[in-house]
């Protein structure tokens, strides 16, 4: 059973009945969902959650969906794995990875936010939904809308990765490529949502959408046996995910499901689009928009909707933000794959490289329990690895050919230090 919830202005506190609305009509600040935690406290226990399904809907009582909502998409409940080999490389001792590279159905954490947004699209009676997207959101809206039989219009920057375009079109969505960057796409989407009365998951349904990200935080706590970590490292695009993981931890504390603890939040961006990291580093009280130029397309939002709230959350928590170059992003992808067997997309390369830097600079101490959030799958951004690996000549299927081949490699490795060690 879901608890009661409503919309509330983040700045002036004005309350609104549930409706497809994301901006306060009094002060033009963003609206947010408030779940009635006092009501939830009466029914939600560790045991009641444990009896729920092994997906994000085990936290249904803490999500903004109607009481009688029957979940349609089993997203979430992704692995939280200890990462000893990556830890060894970067000077960490107690490092975990929250692996949303394998979130279902479309291999990114966006499946969580879309599941909640589309539940509300249906509740409000929309037969057509859409989004503006840097790629992963497009994939997830297209897939989940197909399953629900909703019509779908998706707007993306024209230069998006081929895999992310294909992974949207295959579901039968109408994909509209816009000649511009994400911020142009997003502005147009707001105008379309008004004009056509469509449910845009990250525009007029945004307050509901954003709550889906809380499930990353709920899962981290439950998977640590109902404990909070010392630190969390989170990639930032619009800046929503990082604020919602923090909100999730606060809700769990308020509900008495975990002991109170001040968790530090660390934000990760690519230098080529780092407006939030910049604000944290300079101590600015506003976000200076940037024109994105980075291979980390899924994080390339130059004017982030929740940027100021993300910067504030990081600062209040005693955390920090870092940004890394595109070269470091690719190394981060390779390092995570080689040490932990997890193939992440560019956003995960950003997070891995930033995590390494936070240890190197002493911002995170080795013994602290740290969770780094890997949010998307490497199969969607293979273009950034093009040319990184040579293909050897094919050999004949004979043992002698294989032996010759191995001997050649050994000789080569003796010449080239740092090559593959073939014993
Ligand atoms: C969208 C996205 C993010 C960031 O999400 P925000 O809530 O907009 O900050 C991180 N990682 C990946 C892979 C994404 O697609
Ligand atoms: Zn307001």
C-alpha cells in the first residue's frame, strides 16, 4: 500500500494537489514530492520491505504512486558489490560499487525514474508521453512506454551516440533529433509539453520522475544491512540523482530504519561539462551555464535544472565535487572493467576517475565505507573505445599455429614493457 503524498514548492513551501506540474506558480521555483512520512511510519518496517518484490517496488510505500498502483516494470534492486581490486589500485580499502549498469529493462538507472514517471502519466490520463534526453532516458521511456501501450515522442541532440539512438527507435518511439545541445532540446520540450498536453517525464512530470532516484539510496542502505555508508560518489547531469540519494537516506533515518549518520556526498562530472563541480569548487551560490563539450554525453547538461540543489547538498554534507578530462574518462572505463569486470559507459568512466582522484587527494580516507554509483552500461558507448584495442591476424585452428602465436606474443611483451603478461 502506498502512503499519501503531495507536491510542495522547494522555496516558498506552497503545497499543491498531485498534478502534472513542476514549477511553483507563486515563485517559479521547482516543485518536489513530499511523502507523508508520519503515515508511512505506521506501516513501513524492515520486515514489510523485505516481503516486497526484489525490485525497486519493495519501497512502493515511499514512492509517489496511487494506493492501488500495480507495478508494471521490475526495475532496480541492482547489485551492490565490494570492489577490492579497484580499491587496491586507487588506494581505497572499503569500496563498494552500486551497479546500475545492469538495471533493467534498459541498462541504466533511468529505468527507476521512468517507472515512477509513467505510473503518474497513466494516473493523470496521458496517452502520449515524451522526454528530452541525453540518451539513457530516451531508451528507458521508449521501452517502458511500449510495454504500457503509450505513444511516445522523444527529443535528443542530433549528435547522440548511434547505440542510444538505435536503442530508442527499436521500441517504435518517434525519435526527433534536434540540431542543438541538450539545453536547446529541453527548452523546446517544455514548450511542446504545454502546447500538446503530453506527459513529459522530465518536464511536467519531473517531481514524480525525480522520486524514482530515491530507490538507489534505499537499496544501498538495505544492501549494507540497513546501515548508511560514510561517503557516496555520484555522477551528475541535471543534478537530481545526488540530491535524491541524500533525500532517501534522510527518509530512512526519519522512519527509524537506519541509525542517523552524516553521509558525505561527492559529485562527479566531465571537465567538458562541469557547471555543478565548478560551483562547488568556487563556492558560488549560482550555476554558471556551460556549453558542453565532452564524450560523456549522458552527463552533458550545461544548464542543470537541479544544479544549485546538488551543489548545496554536496556542501552541506561536507563532501566535494571533481571533474575529469575525456582521456581520464576512457581510462576510468578500462580500469573498472579490468579490475572488477564491470563494463560501464562514459558516465561510469567519469565516476570511476573522479573516485580515484578523491582518494588521491585525500578527500576520502581509505578506511571509510564508500559507495561509488555506476549508472549506465558500456555497450551503449563503445564508440569511445574505437581504436583502443588492436585485432590480431586470425590464425589457423592448429596447435602448432597457436604455439607460434604465443611465442610471438611473449617476445613482443619482452620488448614492450607494460604489455599483456602471457605466461
Ligand atoms: C542521467 C544520468 C545521470 C545523472 O542524472 P541526473 O539525475 O540528471 O543528475 C548519471 N548517469 C547516467 C548514466 C545518466 O544517464
Ligand atoms: Zn514557490
